[in-house]
C-alpha cells in the first residue's frame, strides 16, 4: 500500500485539480479506509505545530459527525450535502500537506499491521469513537491550549486505524487521555478566573 505522505503529495500536486478541494473529493480519495483517513486529514491543520487559525471549529464539527457514525458502526459515513460541498483552497491544502510530510514520514516508519483487534473489535471501536467525540468537542472550545493536543490525539489514533496498527491507535488514545486532563484543567482555570473576576466587579460596585 502506498504511504500516506506519498499519496497525499501525489494527489495534491495534480495539475487537473480545481482551485477548491471539497469534502466529497476527500471521501473519494479515502476509499475503504475512510474513517481513519478522514480523522487524519481533518485533524491535521490543528495538529501541526504551526498556527492554523479558523480550522479547529469547522473541522472539529466534521470530526464529531464522523466519530458519531464510527460509534454506530456505519460503514460509509454520511454528511449533509452542504458539508460535502464545503471546501478549502487548494493552495492551503498543499501547504498543510507539505508541512505535515516530515511528521507523517516519521510515524510511517513505525506503522505496520499489529494488535489489529484494537482497530477491528466492535467494543474497542465504540470506545475509540467516544474518545474522538470528546476530543472533537475540545477542538471546538475557543480557548488557547484546548485545540492542538486533542487534534494530535485524533491524528495519531486515526493514523493507527488507517494502517490497522493497534499499537499506534493505543498510543493515540494515550495522547487523547493526556489531552482530556489538560483541556479539563484549562477549562477549570478559565471558569475559576471568570467567576473571580465577576466577584471582584461585584465587590467594586458594592463599594461605589
């Protein structure tokens, strides 16, 4: 099977591609490995160690819809027509592919079919889907620090699913667990800080 990094580079370098890459185009490219492939592609912009503002929420929504269907055991994912026709500029997609290439190549060196029951067992797939649902919601929270690590967790988990590598999938779930703790901590601090600010303002108004 062709390496994902090579496949993406070949696909996005084609001269016949239009200026906009639609979700339906990615579904066609994914083929039978659609869930793992899309988890990787949709989490990629937020998982990269470079700023990619504006993608966490829309891609997080797509991942959430995808993960819900993964839990239900759907073989062919369904998206509303409007989302299927949603697009990203070809130049932007090509830039993401180029930036992700070194990271993809590193993880590809480790990937091979092993512990496949993690990727194929119905119970574990439900568990994986639920974890990705929580991570996609975290991706959509508009607070710094709650986007990148969950996206990395989804990226690694999705890559493991695509390669039928249970070891990498399990590693992705560990990253997701760490991301859950970090996101929860950030949210608690944000809520606590917000309530403290409100109390200070109330005290100030009382004095006046």
